[in-house]
């Protein structure tokens, strides 16, 4: 989903606050882009959604890393 597309966002529970949640996460986007790591992890749905929207890649839940199958 494009950053320009407002949607229902679990972070705020309001579609109109989507831009705010992306602004709040902009520093995270920079850090993730600069990180040299094999996996990105997120423990919650709203965090996973925001990270996915910011960097275009869905993060893994920590349980998926610990117990992959």
C-alpha cells in the first residue's frame, strides 16, 4: 500500500490519522534502511503494518523466527 493511501490503521484506529502514524515512524524507516540485518521483527499488528508500509517489506513476528514451522 502506498504511503499516500489513507487506510484504517490499527495504530490509531482512524484512517485520518494514518499520515501521523507514518510521520511518527519516519525515523524508524531511516534506521531500518540503514540496518544491516537479516530479519525485521515486529510483535504487534500495528507495528508490522507500519513497518510494511514504510519499507515495503512485511516484518516477521518473533515467534516466526523462534519456531519457523
